[in-house]
């Protein structure tokens, strides 16, 4: 998990205490969009948390008057990392986020009103609802949200991982997709593996992974194997359908975000019962 290094020891201690088994696999993917010419990827839309990175995001059906959303990792949740099997919805929060300009400068402090959804089961995401709208952020700061693609990403896609915490961008490609990624007591499904050029570090957790062909967000950066260990915290391992374990020291991963899009109705309302929504439920 790529939280800020100063917090990693305490997070690892918390991880050892988790006991509940991970939930079932997520559903299959939609076809990917055709790639277009490369777009300019900046820090616009990204945010810095106190220990992680994140971004202001919209669903494909979001409108400017909707309350804005911020995406980061489940393990970046301020209340502590969710246990395997745990899903948190609509929990009050007043967490603050530093909104960045296109060049990475500080524009403003945004504030959450609640945690809309958070889990580390099958995926590793937290979505916050802000106490302001997309239109207000646009009019005051000139910043538009990143759009979450509704499509499963494809191998070979050129990507950028944009860390608001470090104000650093990593460029590489989607290498492959991992049947299961095991880290400590957590299991993530269909994780995205980067090519080696994306050497993400602590503090990049929650960074948006952007398809440079479409400019859309396709995943959220979450972990990497730092120590060459097998399936331990900070050293996740890959497990295939036959149970074979592979360790790739120095390789980093993200969790796909297309799964979020069917779960939001008009007005950015979370509805885990909507058709096509396969996110774990409380």
C-alpha cells in the first residue's frame, strides 16, 4: 500500500489484526474505448490528502449541479483501513483536500461532507462527497473533474499516474490484469499491473490513473511489491486461477474504476442495487 512512509508502520500493524475473509469476485468487463490521440495530462483535478493522493471525479452521467466527489484508496480512509469484508457507506466526514492547479500549485481547500463508499474488499477505493458542487469548483477555481471511464481498460494502453501528494507524474503502460492480488489479509480482483516504468512510492496511494488517449480516469493507484516478500503488507503477490503465486518485486498496481460507474444514479446518488452494480455491499 502506497500511503505516506511515515504512516506505513502503523498501517502494517493494523493489517496484521484483520481476520475476515475477502468477498466474492467482481463481474466481467465492458469493452474498451478506441484509443485517440494523446491528450495533455496535468495536475488539474487532483488533490493532496494528509497521507495520500486523490482526485475530484465525476461519473459519466454526473452534471455540474451535482455534489462533487473525491476518489482515493480504501486504505487512505481517515477512520482506519476497512477490514476484509467490510464496506462503509454514507458515513459523516469533514476531511479536507488540497485542490491543485494544472501546474501543481495549491488552489484551495475542499472539504468532505461524507464518505459515500469505502472498501478494501475486491477493490481498494474510497469515494467522498464534498460540501460543494462541480459548478462551484469550476467557477471559483477553473477546475473540472476527471471523468471515470465506464469501460474496462485494455493492456498496452499508455497511462499516467498523477500524484497530488508528491506533485509527481509517472508515465508507463498497462502491462496486464491480475486475477487476484493478495496483500496481507486483503484480496483484490482483476487488478491492473503497470509496466516497470511506473515506480510509484509511498504517498501515491489514491492517485488517478489516466488513459492518455482519452483523458479519462481508468484506475486508482494503490500498491506495489517493495521488498520481494510474498503476499505481505507492502509486498503483494499475484495469484492466478489455479492458485499459482507470483512475486514481482519493484512492480506496482492499481484498481480499476469502471466498476463504480453503474452504482451511481442521477445526482451522484450511490445505489448498490442498480443493474450492473457489482461492488461489495455492507
